[in-house]
C-alpha cells in the first residue's frame, strides 16, 4: 500500500514542487535567521524536529532520490514534508 501511495507522489511536477519548497524554506531560514530562531525558541521541540525532518524530506524528494524500501518510503513520505512546510511557515510568520 505504501508503494502505491508513494508512486502517486513520484511524479515530476510534485518533485519540482518539493524542490522549490525546500529551496524556499532553506532561504527563509538563512535570510531571516534571527526572526526564525526567535520564533522557534518558544516553539515546542517536536515542532522544531518536524520542521527539520520536513525540510529533509523535501530535499530528498525534490532532488530525486529513489527510495526502494517500504519502511524508508513511509518515513520520508512527501506529504509529510508538505505538512511540515506548512507548519514551518505558520510558526515562522504567524507567531
């Protein structure tokens, strides 16, 4: 089941979206280091780990690494990266 779900997100356009979102999130971090770190200082540690994990997922998926094992596909599922990106934007700008 995870293989079929992963193949839905294994399209070129979604890989491009992942790559662009990973670049945006990384640039937001490097451009606004003080604001980003100030907002994350008060955030729950799970949220911070989710943001870092989501950025890694987006980079892995966006660059085009092929994950063949089901457990790793489940751990690095691109939808989780998209959700983590939304959490990062909400924590960074709305708090």
